[in-house]
């Protein structure tokens, strides 16, 4: 497996929280308000050198705001897990991981208005948040990323664009959890029923029964969490942007 270093981070004063992660999967959600330069400035020193270099390349204030807050939320969650020092690397497919804590998996997602971070002890995990899709976007994208059976199910719904956003967030979360990302074609994944339930996945990713998925409709967003784990609890820990500013 090809890996490359993508940065390191060491806490000078580590601290724990009541939500310290010892096993299972923890999910953190942070509502994001309008971009603010003061918050970004306060959070940048807590990021890795590589993250700050990436942040410096953003020209859109909103994109910079989301990037900085999402990575600050990841560091916040790792501190809460008692991880005092760590270095990042990424696989050949581009999925980042903790080089010195390989048993602790993480994933993050952000979109306008919302950030999500997932930590998992011992199991690959993927999380995705999506803003509600417009009817036009649904009509344009559904035939390209959904299976015929999924398209038929969506078309029968009162708001097919809502179902599309739910399924797309589920597929992205699963694609991220496998570590393959978009090298795993979305149409190779199929969900059925209102829940939705995973019914098809390439055999190289193991039996569908070994994968757990949860989706949740939030005001203005769909949230999806996927993991190759025996069970999947769904009890998000809610943060505010100010929580991310370490004392």
C-alpha cells in the first residue's frame, strides 16, 4: 500500500472531555454560520502546517471557513479521544488516516451550514452531509449516479429530490468508508426501501450484511454514516464553532 505523509500535529497541553472515545463510533456535528475571519484566525494556529498551507490557497471566504472549521473539528474530536500526538498519512486512493494510531479511523464532511466528523475505534467509517438537492439537479444527476431500480423508486416519491439527496449522502458515506472514494462507481452501490437498506456492493468490499448505514434528515440537510461494523449507534454530539477554539 502506497502512503504519503500529509502533516503532523502535537498538543502541548492535551485535555480530555466527558465524551472520551474508548470504543465504537462517535459522530460530531457543528452548525456553521456565515464566514468570519476572526474565528478562522483563532483556529488556524491549531491546524497542521500542511493544513495551513492548503488553507492559504483558498480564495472563497466560505470555502476557507468550512475547511478550517472542519479540520479544527477533527482535531477537537481527537483531543477528546485522548490522542495527544499524531501524524497524518493517506492511502494511494487518497483517504487520510492516523499513521501512528491505525486502529482509530476518522472521516469528515462539510457543506454549506454543516460539518460532520466521525471517529471509529477499530472499524472503517465514512460520513457525509449534503444540502437538499434542487429538482433540476436531481433530474440531471440521478441517471448518472443511481441505479435503474433507485431511479424508479425515487420517481414514485412525492419529493424525489429529497430521496435523491438521502441516497447520495448514503452512497458517499459508504464510498468514503471503503477507502475507495469515487474510484468506486456510485452505480455499483444499490439501496432499496425507505430506510434505505444496502442491497448491492462489489464483492471486493465484503458481504453487504457486514456494512451498517444510518441516515437522518436535518433542517436543510441529509446526514449519512456508514461503517463496516457489527452495530452503528447514531447519537451525534453537537458542537458550536466556538467550542472548537481550544483553551
